[in-house]
C-alpha cells in the first residue's frame, strides 16, 4: 500500500468516526424510536392503565375519552374484551367510532342500554342521533380535562381488595383467589364457548443479562386464567415453540411481547423479581 | 470500508426489524370488515379511488373455487394485478361484471369500461370506493341478519348457513367453468401437533372440497400429496402460508385454536403408535399406490 493510499484510508477512517457513524446512529435511532411507549410509564395507582382515546373525539367536538382500565379488569377477563370484543392492546389502535358503538361493537357490546350487570342496566354509549347531543351521558366517557364526578371512585372501589405491588397497587390475582373479584368471561350473543385446552406446565426462560442472576419462570397456568390462549397467541407470540422467538427486554420496554400488558395494565416491568424468580447457580 | 458496509447492513436490518411490528395485539377486524380486500395496483395512478372488495358478499354467493380457480384470482391482496382492460375483455371481475350476466333476476353491473360519461361515475364508485362515502347496495348486517352466528371472522357460521339453506354458493359459470367428474373424497384424518399437550388436528377433506374442489389447495398451496413432502409449522401458517392462505384472512381465523385442534390428547404421548400398513384412502391411491399423502408428521386413520 502506498503512502497516499494509506493516507486516504486514514481520512476515510476519520470521516467514518466523526461524521458517518454518528449520523447512521441517529438514523437508526429514528427508525427504532417507537411512539408506542418509549418512555416508562409512571402513574399513581388510580391512573395506572388509564387509556385516553382521541381518534375522533375532538373532531366531533367532544372531549377525548378517559377509559378506566382498573374498573373493567376487576369485572371482566382480559380475553372477553381483547378477543371476543376485539379491542386492540395499544391506545388508539382500535379506532373506535360512535357509529360502531351504536351498532353494538366495541364499547357498545355492553354499553348498549340493555345489558344488565350486577342488577343494573349498563348505560348506553354513543348515539349518532342529533337529539342526544349534549347529553350528560356523553361525559361519562368523554371526560378528559373536564370536572366529571366518576361513578366509581378508585379508593372506595379497591378498599377491600388485597394490596401489593406497583401498577394499581392491587394484588389482582389474590383478589380473585379470595373471591372478592369474579371477572366475567362470557357475554351472551358475543362470546362462544370452546372446550378449554390443557395449559402447558410452567417452564424456565434463560435470562440473558449477566447482571441479573435469576431465570424467568413462566406460568401458562396463571396466564390462561384471564387470557385464554387467544390474547397472546398468535398475535403477540406467534410461535408456540420455546426459543424460536428471539426477543429482549428492549422489545418488552418497547411495548411488545410481555410489554403489551406488563408495562401498561398488568404488574409493571420494574418489578424484576416477579418474573426473574429462579436463582441461577 | 468493510466496517462501513457492515454498518449500513446492520442499520437496514435493525430498522426493518423495528418497523415490522411483531409482538403486538392489534384490533380484531369487525365482522363486516373481515376479508375486505383493498386493491390499488393501478387505481391511484388512474386517478381513481382504490377498489374495496367485499369478500363476504361474494363468498356468500359463489364458491371459492369459482373465483380462485376458474376465474383465477390470486389469494393475496394486490397480487392479481387487475387492469381495467382485463375486466373489459371479460377476465377477472369482468367474468361476471360484464353487464350481461344474470344473477337472481337481475343483471350484474358492468365493471370497468373505456368510454363513460358522468352518469357512469356512480358505477365506478361501486368498486372504486376507498375513503368515499358510498352507500353500498348490500348492507352486511341486513344481509347476514338470519345467518347462523359463529365466533370471529365475519361472525357467521358459513358452513351451517349453507346447510340450513341461507346461502347456495354457485360453483359453475357458463362459458368459463368446465365440469369434471368429481374425485372420491379422502376420509378425515388427524395430524399430530408438534407442541405436546395440544389436541390433534382433525382435517376434513370432505368439508374443504365443498367450496374448494381439489384445485384451490393442490398443488399450489399444498404441493406434496405424499407424506412428509410439505413440512410446515404454525409460524408459517400465521404468515399466510398453507392453512393461513384462507384461515386468518377470509375463513375462520387462527385465533380459534379449538376449531382445528379438536381431538383429545392421547394419555401417553411418549408411546409411539405401532407401525401399521399405510392406510389406503380414496382417490389418492391412484397416484402413489396407497402411501398416505399427508404433509405432516404422524397420521392415524380416523
């Protein structure tokens, strides 16, 4: 190699170091940045899991919808809403329209004015008829930044529920075990019963982080209780073969895989020890 | 420069991976949305709105085979590459939508045409309707009101709907279809799932050929008619291959595990079933002398 050539090589090296690499990293960062949940959610218990839905509200002259996930999860299984009714598991991902609710889909599956729950009629959701405009019923959901007294207060509702952990600060599993909550898994006219499949035994997932000295124990049995098979398979975890999906904590923090629930509604991801339970020798 | 090109490849792969949103849960399409195909190969370039094709309406009236074999539509959105000129010549949509075909005492409206005036624009909009406020002639909820209901997909039990006489899908189009004597149907058989503990799959040729004949699935989707030739797994099906060509898009979706995984699990899965003479089934004997033409691992005569 001649001197001029090696000089050229050096120049390319310097250019790579000073300019090309940083630019490429920024470009890569831009591609990888995901609007789903790039910042870690920190919310007080009563707000954890809250979903603000604003696909069409503002355009229709209404306040965005504030959806209290804790109230619904206390009464219905995850499967019921996210499989049978078909809600997406990303806020704004369903694109709910008033007309769709009125036809009896999405919120309108229960909030139709005729569905009865615990001896009371569930209030009807949207109506596209003009006469209903300004109805105080609208504000039960369309309530962002409005002074609306919610019918169910978090503190009162959860007073008797066992406490524990982050998120809503409720031990939801324990609450069901003790019979304080009994999530409903069937809506007549919408759900169709299937014979339950036998849940696979608990298995271990090897932790890749050298700094965390515990493997993950995954329990299908615990998960199928509220999720059935269909919340997770095949959309979130397409493969049912262990080890064929190669995801990392970064993916999870990005709101994918376990992060679909364990970032926003189920116990949060910063409770490392709840999944990483098996000490590694 | 090697490092540089490596970086480029790394970034491209990484960004592609991050853009492909796997591991998330999207909304389940509503019954009237399920199976809808948006076709935009050439529409936008011709200053037309993309076509919105209602699969539910057509599947209620015609067999799968008629459109996907006799007329030869692809089974993946946008891969047929339909042109206005093709339709005008009487291919694809123009096979029926030619302004002449009679269907239940009415003439089927004509698809694309070269000459048109402003009155015809409404006809264009019957198909070229994406993001347009077009009143459809057939309303899903009215059309399917009395149909037996099922879980997921269009929310219709199409099989039962035919059995109860609500739908009578047509499998023959004069001038296009040519009748062949039907082949004898192979019996139902079971497939062993790879995940231990999952119930076996019971596959029914009888149920599938009613609307599909042989030609919809063989040889393109399932090329192997000999055991072990076509190897596939659930992830491939989820990607839209094999069973996923229909189940997940237009037929009942893959979310409904128990509709295929129906057979009870054997008590002792470790025990290998004893080797028997390959079972002989129906018409396939003619091709391979009795070897069971199953694309999966284990097969038991059911």
